[in-house]
């Protein structure tokens, strides 16, 4: 059995890179997995096997397996073929854009479905990804909810 100290050292070594090139390779692998994760979700939703996807994108099932295991990285052309085969649209957002879109979606959902006199309000503009939503009392909606 591995000691906690050994396990921690091995875990920490996953994030310690020998050089900038090694770090960038890790980043590239993470980006590839984000795209492939979306492809995998769509395949599961439609009940499409990896073998069927391989046929649709004109490659071998073994290559598709290597991509999804992380042994190989997909080319942009391969991602485009997968996009076409599954009729997907990939949208690339920065973390800030993603947080802003999520905040707007939550505000809209809350506005449409709540019957509470308390409303969510964005405390700052979308440029600040760390900003939070704030609950504020709306005096114009002062009523009680019955359960």
C-alpha cells in the first residue's frame, strides 16, 4: 500500500512541469478532452457507438478509442469531421464569458419562475468573473407564499 506522503508527492508531480513545452502539452491535452467530452455526450445522447463514429469520420475504431483515452490528440480536421457527423456546433468561450452567460441565464430563470419578493440581482458587470449574484428585496412584490 502506498503511503500518504508518496501519494501526495506523485499527485503534486502531475502539476509540476520540467519546462514550458511540457506545460503547454498538458494544456493542449486538456483542451482536446474538453472537445471530446462534448462529442462523447452527444454520442451518448444519440446512442452512437465509437465504432459508428469511426465509420462516419472515415477512420479506425482503434484511433477513436485512442483519442477518447487521451493517448492521442485530435487534429482540428478530425474535430471538424466529428462536428459534421454529429451536427454539433462548438462554441469557444473564455472563462469570463462563460461566467457572464451563466449569470445572465440564472437571473432570467429566477425572474421568470420565482414568486418571491426577493430577486436576484447582478452586483457588477460581466467583466468581473468573480462577481456574485445578490438577493435583494423587491418592495413591489410584498406577498406571502402559502405552502
